[in-house]
């Protein structure tokens, strides 16, 4: 199932707490991973929709 959300939480490997990332329009998990990789250089990351 493809989920579109405006608010997502992510936790990179080695981090203890999740951080929030928000978008103006709903996006999918793959778009969130793409943005995190491009902007923060995070490759290995867990994400959750909210």
C-alpha cells in the first residue's frame, strides 16, 4: 500500500531519537528517502508516517 503523508519521522542509524520532516504536499516514503539522501546525506534511515 502506498501512503502519502505531509509529516514523516526518520531515524538514521546510530541515532537514539527520531526527527520530524514535513512537506507542504503529501509525499510517499520513497520521496522522503530521496530528500533525506540529497539534503542530509542519509542513506541508511528508518522512516515512519504520521
